[in-house]
């Protein structure tokens, strides 16, 4: 395994290509899976402990009872990452995925939550090379946010503070959004028409120098979003939460998405309407600078360097 990527699955380290789940794992049968994604900067995991803490909070809420402790999860994640990062080029970075399913239930494939207290959750840790080049173009053009008719899962059904993989609603929403624009960033609304989040990250808008987030009631409290809150606080940029509608995004000075793989990305249109002047704005650029200083990597330059000329 020294010259190929490895993964951790069900208590064992193995070649990445051999990491497979049985068809009766409840992550497949029911989508009963919680997850986290971490990235590296300078090939070192960023905010690993924060991600693992959220994973364990998600598992507690989902009634998963893994035998692996928090510290053991962190250690195994570092072990997998340290092995796999040695196979990268010096300029490349890793995406690190942790997921935990409810476990295997061979007795009845359709059973929901049967004997959950005695079921051993399936734990998997694997990695991939971050395709930084895919996001370089968005730095100049920004994203086009499209709001489909399909709505976000209400918090009365699943608490959005849990990061989970039961995401068929995202898939359906993305198909509708991409019928409008193949490159659309899918932005979901709640049942009351409030803006919630993208299918892959949080949305933030800027108005009169203030960064504004949808309320935390119906969004994942993203760790990249939290990084923005901390960076803004360090330099005195106001940050507030309140209900936002499409009207507010249309009338914002600028908007951007926060998410683990690319950290930040300007959003320059919503439903084919320009946001601000329709170009990436200064707040996003400032946050890129602050974030880059924090991690010791020029995030924008790294994405551009990975893009084919």
C-alpha cells in the first residue's frame, strides 16, 4: 500500500480501491449517513478537530454509537492523510472525507432503525486530490445562483446542524437549476421563501459593508462560514444573521459562497439578475487575503496555478 492511496473502513486500513460497502449497509439502503469533508492547506489538514467534533455531534443526534472514540477518529484521519499526501505533487492538496453509516442490516434491507442500539456503525475515511482547477474560472466570473422550486428540508424534519448524506432533495433541485444554467449554483429556499443554503455550501451577502447570513435555524453551520465570521471579527467587519429573501440577494452589494473545497467563491448573478455590478466584489477579495494569511497559502493563486493555461 506504500505506493497507492489508502482508506480506512470498518476498522482496517486498506488500498483505496478495495474500500467498498455491502449492498445492505444502511448508508445505501436508507441513506442513513453522516459525513464531514476536510481539506488541506500546504498538505496539512485544516480545522480537523472542528470537523470531527461536528461529526460526533451529528452521530449523537442520529443515534449512531461508534466504537471509535473522537481521538481515535482524529488519529486515523491523520494516518490516512499523511500516507496519501505523500503521493501528491508538492502543489496539490487533499480533500479528506469522513462518513459514518448506521451499519449493516442483513436481516431486512428496508428496515428503518431496527435494533440501532446494537448495530455497529460503518466508519470510513478516504481522500481525493482536490481538483482546484475546476474553480479557477469562478474567481473571475462568479457563480450564478439559481433557486429551484424544490425546497430545503425543513428543520422540523431533520435538524440542519447535522451534516448528513440523505440528499436526494439536493439532487432533484440541482437537476432543475441546471436546466436553467448548466453551471448553476443551486440555492435552496425554505417553505416560507427564505434563502437557506447552496447544495454544497453557505451563502453570505454584503450590504453597506456588513456581511449578512441567513439565520442558523435552517442552514448547516458551516466551518468555512465560521472561518469567515472569525476573520471578519478580527478586522472589525460587522457580521449579522437575519432572514433573507431572494429580494435581499438581488439588492446586495455582493454575495459569495463559503464551502470547504474552495473556501470562498463570488456569486455575481441570481436567477439571471446581476448582483451589485455583476462582478466579484471587494469583500470576497479581502476575505481571500485574510484566509490566505491565516493558512499560509495564497488560495487564489493556488487555484489559478492548477488551472490549465
